[in-house]
């Protein structure tokens, strides 16, 4: 990695929100910045680049354009293994992502959260708990505000809390969080990674640069993590665990709806009656409590923050109960592990609305839960045929032309005591701008049905 960006040439690869922020930051640090964009730029963006003196190429990434850079800074959506990037590496050009900039420019202690599921909830909760303890906090990363936005400012927070994705960790360089939280590993993004082991190895990069004085927090209930984390702590960092049966391990043990800290404070947190009382949010709470305790928060501040936390949308959100049928929006469940957690947490019979853009996961991993709980599966989107084949003979399967049609069909066939669950196991981009719009469409159609019942 470069020691300074001053008088260097930086090629930002991929625009988007993080790319635009990176351009501003690098220019502010005295670099000449150019942009390589795989798609086509609209007129407004092209004008903005010209106004800021940024030379650009569009419609692809060329070797001749990138090899003249001192640093190629890739956006999260750009795979780090592209042949053109490997070619410029061979020329001695540094290729890195925005997380790698933290090692050079960050002056604030950092908590970084990753995992297949629960990242946004835990990142947000950690931020809220730190604020309840009177800390000034910047929350960002994959959650919405790019790291380079913070690096470009006064950096006056007490703690930086980042949600980090596997895509960001692919090119993290010497990224070193003082507190790293790895929530879980389940099959996801297998359209980008060759297999689960490859995906998990990327997640483990969260801890690669940690050392004495740092803290790693691990989900001990996750069987895969237990296997791959056997050597964690060898670099001198403290290792804390959360799970149901920690035995003599140091961390947070879940006991019913309570969380017991063992050997690190002996404090007990009773979450009965809160958003966090049931899985998977009980696990999310345990991870966040360990992180903020390691950051110096008192038990009283933690309890206050837990009580005041507002649930995030599209994550097991109860939209309505109509004629005894509960409608739940879990649109954020874009992978198999998230759907498994959703189904496990619902009692009674489920009408499952699923489908969208396939991410390469193995749907058969849901087979037992589907057989046990799902009376009817209503499939939408591009992955419909693949999912129908995976769940054939396990439940009744119907293919729907739209999400609205699926909600209407669910209302027609449901009975009192059923749950209609939108938990897609897929990305949303075949039909929607994102999981949020998908959830909003679901909620809107449910409200129409509720209004019709009241009319």
C-alpha cells in the first residue's frame, strides 16, 4: 500500500456511492484521480466528473488505462479477481478497496461487523449502545455511508462502527479493526465465490491483521465457524464467544431469553418482552453486548440502549394480522441462512413467498424446514423454476407472476393461525430496485387486503 496519496495517480474502478466518495477523498488528499466504469455514465455524472477534473473511461476496464495508476481502488461491487486487475498487479500496481485506506488514514478506534446475516442489525445496535453510553459514534461502511466519507472529515468520533461485506474484505489490505465481530457463515454469494470455503476465507480476513490488544467476537453456535476459527487468538488478540453452551469459554451465553456474561463481568441481561427476546435477534444482541463491553460501555448504559432500540424494517417485521393470519415482511432475507432462521422462529403453518434473482445457493439446505413448516410455497422471479425443482414433493408449490399476485393468493388460501411470510432467499434485482422496495410492495398489498377486510 502507498504511504501517501499526495502526488499519486489513483484509478477508482466502479462508481456508485462508494466510488464517488472515494474520488472526493483521494482528490482531497492530493491525488490525481481517474475513473474506470464498467457501465455507461449518464450525462449528469459525466458532467460532474469533468467539473472535478476526473478523466474517465466507460463501458469496461482497460489495462492501458489502469496500468498508469499508482493505486487502483476498487468499489465493492467489482470482483477483485478480474483478469485486468490481475494484469495490473503483475505490473506492480497496488490494487485495494476502501477498507485498505483505513490502515493509512484512520485515527479512530474501530468496531467492524461481518457475517452472512444480521450485519446491519448488529452494526446499528452497537452504534445505539455506544451512544447510550455517551460516546460519539460514526456508523457506516456497507450499511450506507462509505468509510471514505469519515476519513475525509474531522474524524472526531470516539468509535467508528462499520458493517463490512465479504466484497469489501476481498480487497481489505492491512485493515485492522480493534474489535471484530463475525456473526455467522452460511452459503451466500456463491455466484461470486467458488464455494463456501472460499466465501468463509474472505470473511475471516476480518481478523487477519489483529494482534495484542484487539478483540475477536465469534458465534460459537455456528458449527462452521467453530471449525474455521480453531486457531484464532494465535496473533495475540482476545477471543470472545456468544452461544447457548459456551462451557468454559469466555463470552456471552444465551439462557432462555437472558444473556449471561461469563468471566467478563458476570452481568445478566434479561431481554424478555424486547425486540431481542427471540432468535435470531437474541444472538444479535449477544454479539453487540460483547462488542460494546469490550469498548468500555457500562451494563446500565447497555440496558438503556437495548430498551430504546428501534427495529429495522424488512427484517421479520409483522405487517398486519388479518382474520387470524399473520403477515411478516422478511424481504431482507436474501440468502438461505436468513430464510432458515426466519422459518425456525415462526410457530404454526407457513405460506412462504420466495424467489427472485438466484445467488448460487443450495436450496436443498432448507428442505427439512420447508417440509416441517411450509404448507404452500408461492414463487416469484427468475429463480422460480430452480426453487420449484428443489422443493418438489415437499410442499404445494405455485408460481406467481408478481409479488402482488402472490400476496393475494396467500390471503385466499390461508386460514386462521397461519403465517404468510415473505422470505425470498434471493436477491431482488430481477423485479425491484432492492430488498426495501420488495418489502414495501409486500406491505402495501397486505394493507390493501386489510383495508378490504375493514370496508
